[in-house]
């Protein structure tokens, strides 16, 4: 545990940010799993895709994942839905 006041504060801030980031990332992963399950059961639709892409966008907007990683994930989701509907 740090002794310096600024270092103590950094530890507190880092813990808070880490918790926030984990929550956002977890919500995104959960939404993606829901989408994958729906695709496997042939129940996926554009509405679910939109909700899933929204969760990915939110994570990117908060800086939890990189912008390009978000775009890559969204493209792969759309590809999966198109393949399932074809």
C-alpha cells in the first residue's frame, strides 16, 4: 500500500475506473453471447443486431475497447447474421 498521498489517490481512482471498465466490457460480452445464442437458434434479427452493435459502440465510446476493434466486432456480427439468414 502506498504511503504518499497522491499515490493513495491514484490507487483509489484506478480501482474505480477498473470496476467501471469491467462492467462495461462484461455487459458488451453478455450482449454478444445473447446474439450468438440467437443466431445458433435461428432467432436473430436486425433488432438484436442493432442492440448488440450499440453495446459494442458504447464500450468504444467509453474507451474500454479501441474504435477499430469495435468496428471489427460489429462487422463480424453483421456477417454472422447474414450467413445465418442465407
